[in-house]
């Protein structure tokens, strides 16, 4: 086999459309651009979202404007009511939460929120605690310990 003898598989390559080569080619006169108008002219380039001079959709919808913080930390949220299923005096860490199916992944840091109540003492290890959640855990006789690393991996 020689490199100069190689050719693409039949039907895998399509010839490019050659416009403006006379009416016999089927792409003469207007070269597939139609007659007149903004899109028929040379140098035409419309910006994405251009609506012919009408106020653009992006500008009409105020909810779509504004700022999104790309450095925002997203947490896996765990409520105190979900921790009530654990036995008294047990130590709860991110791995136990994952095993219990309370969180889906260890990629995001975990934050404990004070939704619900807890009646028995637990040692809870998480990345963040709301002030009320910390107070409720300690009022039940447990401990709220913050884990140092920002987020573990699977």
C-alpha cells in the first residue's frame, strides 16, 4: 500500500457548493442568497440574538440580567431531622451520611441546617453548621465538629 494511492471511502466526502458560476450550475445570479435585504449583502454578520432592530429577548427579560458568582461554594444540605434516624451517642461523618443515602456524593462540602429537632446526643462531623443547628446539637448533649478539608472525593 502506498500513501499516494490512499483515497477516502466512497460517499464519505462531499464536494463544497460552488456558487456564482452561472445559472447552469443552479447557483447563479443571487448565489443562494435570495434578492435584496440585509442577508444578501457582502460583509453581513448578525450578532447572536439580533432580532432585526427589535429589543432583544435578553434585554427584555430582567431576570436574565445580573451577576452569577462563579466562585460560589455549593454545599450538600443535611437537615437535623435527617440525623434523628441515627442511634444515640453515635459519631456521624460524611462517609456515614453517604452510606445512609442522606447525601448523594462526597464531592461537595456538607452543611448541617437546623430544620427539625434532635432529641438524643450525637457527634456530628461536617464542613459547616448553621448557628442554630450547632446550638440544637449541643443542647441535646452532642458535639458539632467541623471537618477541615473543603470537600472530599468519591
